[in-house]
C-alpha cells in the first residue's frame, strides 16, 4: 500500500492498550461506531461512520491528516488529505 509524504519523518504511534472511547463523545455522552487515533498527537476520535466524525474534525481543526485504526487487530492508516489507506504493521 502506498504512503503519502505526510508520513516522512513521522514516528508511527502505537495504539494504547486501554482506550475509554472517543474523547469528545465521552464528554458529551454521544455514541461512536469505531475509533481512530491521530498519528500526529495520539488524539482518539470517532470514525466517519459515527454521527459526529470527531477524527475527521480533529484533522480539520488541527491540521493533522494521518490517523490509524484504534480497533483491536487492525493495522491500517489513512491520510485525510490524500485519501490514501496504508498498512502500518
């Protein structure tokens, strides 16, 4: 799988062993479908299938285009800017 230039010089962060849930949804009492982790800062947000799409909103607000799945057993990453999936593990 290809990787875009956003990965250059970036340390690929590991998913924490324990995740309570989407950081914003936990604060507001909302629900999520799947979790995504920002590869730039470690923020945990909900996926595009979730009602609030907090991972994508984090990208737009912070300019952090790279995420990885925070779901157990999944090792893929995604760049919002280039719409490219990549294998991380």
